[in-house]
């Protein structure tokens, strides 16, 4: 024997696509139904997203309520009917239409109310996006993007609205507190669409309708309508989405925050003391009033 030692090297494949989770159905009265997703369902793979509700609302459902430490985002689908009223303590009283987006960066605290006008059917996503600790105590601000201002990527077998961020060199709105890409896409039977996920970004992909095949670095998952999965942050990589039948998908991507937080309903702060302080400030009227 020459004394040399042979070392066996085991190769572990790094899987980028996470588990598939189906949304939990949630109904309130006769005017609100939603398919609910939370960050716990994806074991951190949803970060910086905290919650997504895919909802239909036909009547007033929620009283005015406080948000803090997060952004509360409403993305209207194009098949919404009528008008969605959005009022908040920043003084806004906005009429959202089909395809519009409203991003309320609540940060240190802001209250809002959203409700459909009579005879409306609002089909939309409500998304809670976490804010890093350095932004949680900043003054609240908002961003509104009209459907007509969102660029669209069209090609053989796909049509994709660039609601936020950049895809395929096509740039949408970029004025969010932290970088965020939001794509609202449609595939025909046999259609395909590719998105380049930049280094260090994490993605959440949802099948709104139909059936969407997700392929990343040779891995493949099939999302049936109402199911979602994630793509873990790492090196830059391509995400290929395909469909055998007409399908509708949403893709959101951002930089994961990787910070601990304390949740108290729609308040997500760094510490329990921050939560208590925010509730006390709200009770004192420090965040202003919602317009009548």
C-alpha cells in the first residue's frame, strides 16, 4: 500500500423548485371568497411574500384596518367587473379598475379600506410583502399603476403583463420599497414563456387557472389551478412555464429578507414592543384619518 487515501465525493443535487401547496379556501359571508396562501406553507420559500389571497369580492366585507411593517398590495385581474374603492390614511380615495395595481407600503403604520361599488365583481390578488427592519419604521407611502401603463410581452403562445419589475428586457414600474417583479401571464394550449430569475432572487408561481408546468434547471413541477410553488434564491436561472391547455399564471419574485419578525394580524414588526407601540400610536390617531 502506498498510504494514499481515496476520498469518495458524494454529489448532492441542489433542488431549486420547492413544494407545491394548494390554497386554503376561505369565505366570509356571501360577498367574499378567497384561496389563501401563507409563508408557513412554503417553509421560507415565499420570502419576501408573507401572504397571498386570490379573491373574488362582490360586496363590502372588511372594516377599515391597520397595517404596519409590510406592504399591502392589490393586483386586479383583467376580468374584474366594476370598481374597487381604495381609501387610506394617506388621504387617498381611489377607484381601481380591471388590471390596476395599488401598493400601500404601510411601514410604520397606515390604515385602509377596500370595497367594491354596487354591482361589481372584483377578481384580484391581495398580497402582503414583508419589509426589512430598516424600512419598517419609515413613513407610509403608496404606488398606483394603471393597467394602461403596464407593458405587455406577447409572443407565440403567451401574453404577459409586466405589472412590476422587468422581464425579457421589458420594464414595468419599479417604484416599490424593495425590488419586486410581478407578472400576470396567459398561455395558450402548447404555449411557453421564459423568465430569467436574477441571482439572489426568490420566486413564487401560482396557477390561477388551467395547468402550468414549471421547469427550472431540469426540474419540473405541474401546478393545477389553485396551486403554487417556489423557486429558491441562488445563481441566476431561467424559469420556463408551459401549458397543454389555456392557462393563467402569476409570477412574483424578489430578494428574500431572512429576518425574524413578530406577526399580529396585519402588523408584522421586528419585536413585540414594536407591535405594541404601533397599536398605541394608531389608537392615538397618529396615522391620520381615512377620507369619508
